[in-house]
């Protein structure tokens, strides 16, 4: 299935105070000729008592994603970016994804030592246990719904970062990543994830 990322809705999450990040994101999206981009003002919500300071942002981050996932105006496919997503030299706006894809992680993380990857095609790996939510292409409406529901469960019931739940969902759905990531989380941006 061929998708031109420039032609689909791209929603990027940005704290109002992170004006430099916003400037960089707008410049990059313009540079690559994205046509349907929407800035989502990131939510700032209190974390449960006892949350370690480095994880305190997870509730607002997750709720920002939930707000987008639950907003039917965007449809699918839908690309959600966090404002610390940096384009790599491998970026190509026209992608040919596996036909059975539910979602594509266009950027990944090896933060979970239990993550799994398996070669699926010449260009893609099937993933499981991958953390990080900075660049996800939602292909099917059902995957969007699953991700919204798991995010709500993790932040409201389990009081844990939602990317842990998202990483477990990868084992039950068809989620892939390009062999060469299109995005990475930049350490040069205003971010809680350095």
C-alpha cells in the first residue's frame, strides 16, 4: 500500500512554551512539502503522587495523543509526531507499507531491553515491545481505537507511561517499522525525554 505522507493529516504535539520546537517543526514540515499539518497544543496534567520527576510529563503527553486519536476529523491514515521528532536522512515522504499494516512506527526506541524485531520484508521489520511514540503512522481505525483505549487504561488505571501499553499492543497487531527510521527523538529540542 503506497502512502504519500505529504497528502495525509499530520498532527504534531507541541507545548505552548516550546516555541523553538514549534519553529523547527514548522520549518521541517514546510521543507518536505506537507500539505495537511495541524499543531496540537500539548496538555499539561498532574502526574499521580509519587511519580518520579523524569516521568511526570507522561499524563499530559498521553492525553495529548488521546485527544488526537479520538478526534475523528483526521481519519486514517494519520501521522502523529511529537515536537522533538527529527527527520533522518532516510526520510522519504512516499512509502510502500505492508498491505496488512495496522500501524507504522516511523521512529523507534531501544529503551525497552525486551523489544523484538523480525524482518518482514526487505524494507520493514515487525516490532514488539518498542517504546517511544514520537512518530507513529496510524493506518487502520481499529488500531487508532486500540491505542486510545490502552493509553487511557495506562494513565488512568495503571498510572504508568502509555508507551509501555502501546509497546505491548504491538504483539497483538500488525505494526512495522522501516529498517532505516525516518525520525528520531532529538536531544537538541526542548523535551522531557533527553
